[in-house]
C-alpha cells in the first residue's frame, strides 16, 4: 500500500515537471521531424556528387534522423572508390539517437551530437528582425514572432549543450581534417553564415534554404566569390538550394580566405 510519503513525493515531482514546462517552453528539438530533402532534385544532386567526387571527407550539418540528405550521401558514398568518411552533425538529441541507430555501426560514418558553432556566433534578435524587415524572402511567410521563437529556442538548447562548443572545429581536430571535401550546410536557421566561415575552402559547398536567413547571405557570398563557381541551383525547390565547387585556379585565394575565417 503506497505510503503518505510516496504520495507527497509523486505530487512534488508532478509539480516540478509542470513548473519546468512553464518556465522552459517546449522546444521543437525535443521531437523528430520528417525529412525535407528526399527523392527530389537536390537529393539526386547529392547522390550523384557523393558517388563521383574525388574527395575523402563529407560533412553534413543538420543530419536530423538520417532519412533524407544523409541517406543520399550514404548511398552515393558506397559507390565512391575513395571510400570517403562521412561526419554527421545533429543538435537535437531525439533525432541524433535515431541517426545513430541507423548508421552508428558503419565505420566510415561518425555521428556527433554537437552545436556547429559557439553561441556567440549566433545573430542577435535585432539582427534577425532587421533581416526580416529589410529582405523579402521565403522567411516572410512565417510570422516574425515565430521566427524569434525559433531563435530563442536555439539559443536555449545550445546553451544547455555548452555555449562555447565549436562542433566543426572539434570534428576537424579529432579526425585530422584540414579542409572538408563536401559540406552540406542545412542546420539551424541562424548559423549558416558562421558555418560557412568554418568550412570555407571545401571542394564542394552545398546550401539548402538559400531563400531564407540560413543561406541567403552564403549564396550571395559564394556567387560573387571568384574562388567558387555555381554548378547547380533551383530557387523554386522548397526554399531553394545551390551547389558550389571550388575553382582550381583560385586555390591560393581560397586558402588565404579560409585562414582569415579561421582567425575569427
């Protein structure tokens, strides 16, 4: 028969859980989501590139559960004679757990539950509001209040993992990687520009959501960069995508620019 102490303890735990829910709003990161890049044009571009690119490493920023873009990379890399290593980054713990269940047993795939860049590389709310009000993009289809909620939940979630964590640099250091072969930037809505600084110099840079805050600035930056050339794009597919390849004749400029970005 339950004691009075047990009943009081149970009631207290329920009270604490209720208080936590009120003080810490529900985060989208606490649930899994269906894949967005799946069996479409961008998926096929990634699949083909993974099969044929003469690279040794692939970095995927924003792997989710591994059912979308990750699957394209995995299937393509199986046929790549260089047997490149795939590094998957996913911030959400529930999504990361499913990612590991799918691919954790593959020796050429390493999964990381880390934030790509430190918290101080996130934009401020004022910067996001300015972007929203001065740039007419796909992001304007979402109410500003919701966009700011996304930013606040990102800041809160990253703060719990460790605000100073730099996942991209950690992966480079742990695996002896100087420059990645292929990089997909498709993580947080707000960290794309900082992530590009960290991976600049990669042979191929793939951008999803070039019509929102995530990668609009990156698209414009690389489009006007003589060190890269645009090889594929479609602004009408979801929020748009683009693929850039490093220009061989511009290797010196790429290395100098990458060194400057690393110093940030």
